[in-house]
């Protein structure tokens, strides 16, 4: 008598394959949840997406840039002036910025001291007054952040630098 299909059905797949299929399905579901939260979550244009500057590039030595897409980039060049002002020359390509923020955060005291300047005029120089900053060591560590807002999204780049101190004050220029 011929066997019926439901009598002795044997799973032809090995157990490891079943486990890999399960892991793959869990990964796909987790990816969909992440992307849904990223694109549909709380106003994605309000939080900056951070891009690092080119490797081995110092904004004090010249313009450094960070690629933010196929044909877009943001960058900055910094100058320290004799009057204690830090001047940033932001640069953008492939986008139309509506707002730029230059922020300097002192890393020595975990960000307790912060300077910020906002520009809505596009790519004009942004100036931070650093004359009143005091130091407790021979140098003061700062993080300089440039945050660019476009109608579509907000993005930023940063540079860490050590500024020399003499007699408890930042040295004005090299």
C-alpha cells in the first residue's frame, strides 16, 4: 500500500538552516524598525547628523571638509586673531544652508563652558570671542563644532584642538 503524504513527513532542511532563517528574519525586522524610527521618528531634521572632517586635516592649517553625500560637503577653516577671537570660515557645496552655528566647547571641564554664535546669512565668517577664557594647565582643549541647517536636514562637523595657555590665559595667536 502506498504511503500517504502526511504519515511520515520528514523535514528535509537541517536544523542549522532553520536557525539561520530565523536569525535572518529577526535581522530584517530589526532593520525595518530602525529605518522606520529614523525616517518617521521625531523630526529627523532637528538632530544633527555628524560627519567627521578629512583624516589628518587641521582647520587651523587650511580648509577641511566632510562629505555629506554623493555631491555635497561641509567644511571649515579656522583662524586665531590677535584680539582673542576665533574666526571660522564655513564652506558648503551641493546644498543651500539656511542657518549655521559655530560652537566651541571646553573639554577640560566636561563642556561646562561653551561659546556659540549663530549666522543666518549663509557662508559669512563666524567669530567667537575667546579673550575671557582662563586655563589651569599649559593648554586648554576645545571642540569646535559647525552645525549647518538646510530645509531638508541638519548636519555638523567638528574639530578638536588644544590651545596654548600662558599665565592662566589663552595665548592670543601663534
